[in-house]
C-alpha cells in the first residue's frame, strides 16, 4: 500500500517562515532599489548643479583676468573635497583652459557602476560676465553616494535580521501554543482508543477552530458512548439469556456445567463443596390436574424459595423439566450439610396459591461431595444416584458416600 510522505507541523512552520522571509526580503529590496535609484539620481543631479553654479561664481574672476594659478587652485579644491571626478574649463570658443581630476584614479566596481548609471554624461555650466566667457564641464563621482547606499544597506540588513529573529520567535511561540492546544485532543483520543473510555470529553480550547472541532468530537463520543452502552446491554442480555433459564431466571444446564467444571478444577474449593440434585415428586400429576401453567408456576415458586432460603454464594440452576441443581460451598461438616438440606426441605411445607387454589408440591434431594468424585461426570452420576435413592426414602433426601442416613439425623 502506497503511503504519501508525512511532514510535521514544525517543518511546515519553518518552511512558511522561510518563504515569508524571502518574500518580505525580495519586496523590501525591490522597493529600496526602485526608490533609492530615483532618489539618488535626483540627489546626484541636484548636487552637481549646486556645485556647478557655485564653482562658476568662484572661478569667474580668475577666468576674466586669466589667473591660471587661482583657477587651478579652485578646481583642485573642488575635485578633492567634493564628489567630483573631473572638471574641465573651456573659454567661449570651446578651447580648454584648465582641468582638474580627483587624485583617486582606481574606482571600485560599485563606484564605476554608479558612475555609469548616474554620472555617465557630464554637466555643463555657462560662465557669464556680461556675456558668455566660458563653460565648466563637470563629471561627478559617486563616492559619497556609495557610502550613503552602504549605510542604507547595513540598516536594512540589521532590520531584516531583527525581523527574522522576531519572526522566528513568533513562529516558535505560536507553534508551542498550538501544540499545547492539540495535546488534550491527542491525549484524550489515545485514552478513548486504548481504554475505550467513551465517557471522556474534549475540554474547551482557546483556539476557536479547535474548540469547534472539540464540540464535533464530543458529539461523536456521545453517540459512540450511547451505541457502546446499548451494545453492552444487548451483550449482557444475550449473555444472560444464554446462561439462564427463561422460565425461572435461574442458571441453565450449560451454565451449571461450566460452573461445575470451574470448581472441580480448583482443589481448594473442591474439598468443601457439595452438589445437590433436586427432582419434583409427582410433577406429572400436578400438570395433569391443574394444567401446565400451574406446573410452570410451581417451578418458578421453587426457584424463588430456594433463592430466599440459601445464601448468595450458593449456585442454583434448573437443569430441565422439574430437575434442579444446587452447589453448596464451604460445607465443612456433615452437620452443616444436614442444616442446608433441612432448610430446603422446609420450603415445600407451604402450598402455592394459584388461581385461588392451594397446590401442594414436594421434591427429593440427592447430595454428593466433590471430593469423592474423580470427574465432573462421576460427581453428577453420584448425585443422580443419591437423588433416586431419596425418592425411595420416606424422608426424600439422601447423601452419597455418607455413613449417616436420614433416620440417623433424626
């Protein structure tokens, strides 16, 4: 089965952070280059114009009087102290009178690039003294402009670094906040999955979208819990029905055999446990005389009376027809077994009132000790034999493997 590669939320945040930073950096650089190009070009041109006009006024007297020394001095002063690469001075006939070049000859790559962009063409300024007496031609230098741009670039780099750190911290804090909000969801989901704890509910979340998701999951859990409870009830009912007799609600024959085998496999309980087989006397005559509905009520009444007469740790089952079985635990002496039998026999003294008729019934009890049987089948056989002997006894009870007889007990 092909599965697509998985990625983590942390990785997604880092990628989005890096992409956002690149986009912001590209936008800032594009805006800076566009704006700085326009501003620098205007600034350089205005600076050259200002220098040209000032220079024309300074050299006007020297040009009028042909003072070459003063002219040379002024030109050198301007080229060395201002952003000027070369100055040419022409007379009114366009003859070169004087020139001055900045002593720095080797310009950096960026200076040459800016000179090519902004200062490729010279700026010309006419010198007047009542009339045109000359022309100043100036080739500007981008040295000061380059320093300014480097300063701006450094400021932008510092701001972008601070922005990147801020973005990283913000993303990290947001990631932690989201993970803290997700943790209750994953924790409760694991408990529900592993422990089937459908009664748990997702708590309210500070994030609106997660809170909506919690409400949806809570509704789903409520539905699952409802179905789970219904399924458990149905399973319990089915389990109860498979183990209990539908008429008397006592344990049925299958459940009786299962319970019997479990006790037989536990030696500690086997030594002090007794099995009783109980069979109704002349049950057919009751059915013939009063009807099967009366017979069913006799069986129901016997089960009720047995449950009321015995303790909760006694196991009572209806095997089939009018046959019952009782497993008595903790029988430590013959006398205690006689007491139980006496109590059970007393339950038949009162008649059943059915449709305003008194119906008397009786039963016989056969008892067998677990410790005297080699197997569950052997134990059942002994109890069954004791029950048939009890039917032929006037007292209607008999204990297998017992040196005592009912007359001895009396």
